[in-house]
C-alpha cells in the first residue's frame, strides 16, 4: 500500500504528543492509538530518509512557511511534506513478520510446557521477549543443596490412592494433613494450602489422583498483549473448573540473601520476577525465593488482580523439606475460556488469603518492589499494587 498527499487521509493532532494523535482514512473513523503511533513513527522515518536523499534539509523545506496555531505538529509535517514523497505502508508486512516470529516462540514454550501455548499480539508490534530458559520444574541455585531423597516417605496404597480405605495410608495422611484432591484431581479445600502429592517412593502410577501438579499444565493457555498498559498477560483458551490446577510458578530457587541482592538490581530495571517462599523458616535461617528471571515458564506473565480467579497453593512432591515447596496456582472459581488468569500479588502463602496487615509483608510477587498504581480494574481494586 502506498499513500501520497492526494489520498483522503485526515490527521487530527493534539499537542500532547504523538501517541495522542487520531488518524483515520475518513473523518470520524478512529483507529487503535498504538497502531497510529506505529504508523507515524514509520512515516516520519521514511520522510526523513526521503529528505536526506534529495540533498536538502528540513530548515530549507520550512523556510518561509508559517504554522498556524490550530495546526498540530504532525498535521504541520504533513502540509510541509514534499509533493514527490510517497509513503509505503509497511505495517502489514511487519505484522506478518511478527506473527512468524511469535509462532517460533510458541513452539519453544509449548515444548517446555508439554501443553498448547499460544502467543497473540493484536495491539502493537512488540515481540514476547524470551530471555529466559523455559523449564517445567524449578532448579536450585548453587547455594542450596537438595536434601537426601533416600528418606522420602511414600504411600502404601494398593488401590491407586482412590477415595476410601486407601486414603488412610496415602501421602497426605502420612504427613499429617488432609487429602486435598478428589478422585477427579480437583482441589476440594480453597483455604488449606499444604498439599503432599505422591512421589517416586510410592507404588502408585501417574494416573493416581494424588499426582496433579507434577503432571504439569493440562489446559491450553495463551500469552497475550494487554490493551491497558499492563504489558503481557495470560488467558485460558478453555473452561477451567473451580479447584483445578492451572500452572506452577517455576524458576531458580535462591536464598534470601541472593534475593535481596538481585532485587536491588531488578528494581533498577523496574521489574522483577521474584516470588518469596516464606511458608516456613528454614535450616538456612532465612526464607527462600523463586527467581523466574533466567529460568521460568509463562506463569511469569500472569498479572495481578485484587479480585483474582486463581490462588496460591504450597505443594510438596519429591522433597518433604518444608522450605522447598512448589508454588502452584489453582482456580478459586470457575474460569471461562478467553478469560485472563490472575492472582493476588499480596496473597499470603501461609494462609492463601490476603494479609490485612501489609506493613511488614514483603512483595512475594513478580513485580517491582516500589509502590505501583494497580490497573487490575477489579470492583474491589485497592488502587496500589505494592506498598512498601
């Protein structure tokens, strides 16, 4: 597509800046501001190259011309554009190239997740930056040693850990907690967060109903570009029943000292993916954290909501060390297909309910530690995402 000055294109400019322009092919027909902004950046770049190719300057082109007060900056640029300049619209070409690149990223993430992962951006030309290694299970930093697994407790179930007498000798009972899952692998209790799944020391197979989080994500999910300035988000492509396991927050498990040092570095960048695992005090005399900066999955893109549809559960599988739980997100209500997945960044891991006293609560979330305005849009929105 080529556009010359003879085309009927109307520019309505506001002096507040380029992103405020409204561009339409006919008067009164508005386009997405982000698309418009991309167009204007591309237009001015091509125009600059054209002017340079003619061996002239903008000072020479604008000499003797006077801009009227009601004429916006971009409309003024349009009026001063040389008559022999032809703009070649490349947006569709760039969008096509973007989709090809996103498909490759999809394949990479889907292999790591072992489930269908889609990436969609209908907002702008931004690519999903995969500057981390996709993983399924969290890895330990070199400062943390995985406990001796030879003392791992396994169940004694002979009927596949189904409901009934088998539950008397299954892993949850052996660890002093109640069974969280029913025979359909749905979490029954939305308050108690301690879940002990069967492990490699158990005689049961992977079809055991007490093996849920370890199987990984089973729902088709989509990483999408939000339209309200929240960056990327995650939505489901299919209905998710209440109590279903959705996705695990994975990354590099690090010590509190490492987390503090990295947090200062990440704060300088304005974003972190640190998630505090403060369920128990540990033998390391400090709480541990999951850092999804260099290792992770698409859970790092899940956004906050003051009225979330997921909640955090603590899950133990191959390790019974209280400090080395896995962080899993479960649906706290029925979630419809095409609905964004969210959790409360200020949710307490120990109770899986929001703390009333936030003054001493560290942000156990993948977000910057400074006070950030909340954009969740929930009816009960607190207005502030994180408050120091």
